[in-house]
């Protein structure tokens, strides 16, 4: 009888201890830089165009070498730097980009769940291009976000009952959508989203140092309840900032980018990065996150672009990390082959 009581007390104490520790859940979010699944109308007929690679290798080709990250996470977010459209008249401009509407299947094949539309190419083919893009993504079940003159969209992905929200921000283009963005963020909170991720599309292209707009908009987004800010547009990797429980990446650079047929370092930077966030929840409540940076090259070959990003190691990885560190005000934890550059845990204090 005494043994039974002893075992019972031990079991009760163990249950109390486990309950005190709480249940920890980690949701993995992978973020990439600018993704452009297409080209301009002049290039799309050439043998070296992005389209020829998809025809030859299939929809899953662009992120095939990133499968260890995007194929084993819960959510992947990209910035969609073009429209998906089949019917708008051809354009002669070098800087108007599109892919066919069936390229929405690339997102499914590459394990991409969320696309940001708020960038300076959302209107390349007018409202027709915007509408066809939205329809193509919806047909594939891909979530999308972004506030532009054609619409204000927010979305969330639910993982094991936990909702992660997404908004897209495009300062300075056409008009400042700050009020719309704030409303979208508040709506996501009302939906029960504990974490809100903002794609922030701004800065100076090919400048390795972020601008003041990144910092000023980060303050606004903090006020809206945003937890993570992922920057795009400069096409080169920039630094990291951490403040008040928020991590901001100024720019990740590019990922699979059909807009450039070459990756000559003198013109188009081959270095970029993938950001992977481990979002921590205890007893269903968000308590903070941990960032791992993964250096990549946006093409497996050079100086031509094969539109297939690859993870890099050794000296190549250290070059990417040096570029990120150059624009970061604190010392980043180092990159380790096979482990990435694992940063300190950032607690959420609210």
C-alpha cells in the first residue's frame, strides 16, 4: 500500500511539473527574397528565358535546391515580383514582367503558401494583370497579401489551430497605404492571429545599406502589432534589426528571379539569403521567435542565370554573411555549415 501511495504521489508531482512547463509548439516560417516567375515580353521567346527552364524541368524546378528548407517548414512566404497573365497586349518595356497564369502551379510545386503582391511590379499589365494574378493564385489555393491601388489584401495560415497573419506594404509608390495596412493588421488580430508578418517593399535598388524609410516604417508597423518585418526590393542582401521583440530584415535580395538573365556580379548580385523563423508558442500563446539565416546564390551557375537558387557553404556563405553584417548594428551569430546562422531567441514581451 505504501509503495502504491508513493508511486501515486510521484505521478501527481510529475503531472504538476509537466503542466508547469507547458506545451511548447514551434511553427517554422521560411521567407525568401524577390521571386519573379517569368520575364519581359521580349526575353520570353529566347532560349535562355525563365520560361524555357520551366518547360524543360517542370514547375518544381525553381526551388528544387531549397527543398531542405521549404519542403520541411510549415509556411513559405515569397514576394511575387511580377504578374501572372496570358492575354494583355505585349509590352516593349524591359521592366514589365509577367509569367503565364499556369505558373501559379510553381507555388504549389515549390511548397510556397503565401505570396506578397505589394511591390513596384503589381501594375505592370494594369488591372487586367492584377486580376488574372489573383485568380490564378486562388485557383491553386495560394494565399496572398498586399495593399495597392487595386486592392487591400491580408491573409492568414492556420497551423494546428494557431493563426499566422500576413500583410504587404508598398510605401511611396502611387500613394502611401498606411491607413489601409493598419486596418488589415487590426483585422488579422481580430481574427485571432497571434503573429503578423509584414512584407515591406522599399529602399534603393542594389544599395547594400538600408535607407531611413525602412526604420520609419518599422515604427509604424510596430504600432500596428506586427511581429516580423521582411524587406524586399533592393535585390541585394542587407542587414538585420531587432527591437521590442520584433525582428526586421531590411532585404533578403532575390530568389528565383526571371527578370535578370545573368548574374554577373558587376551588374546583378548573385548573393542572397533565406530567412527561417522558428515561432515559439507555449500553451497556445506566442512567446517569441528565433531566426536562422541561410546564405544562397540565386543561380547554380554564373554568369548566366539558371533561375534555381542554391544553398552555399564555406567561403561563399561567409561572403553573404559579411554583406548582411555590414548593414547590421550588432554582432550576428556566425554561420556554420549545415546549421545556418542561428541567431539569439527574441522574446515577445507583450
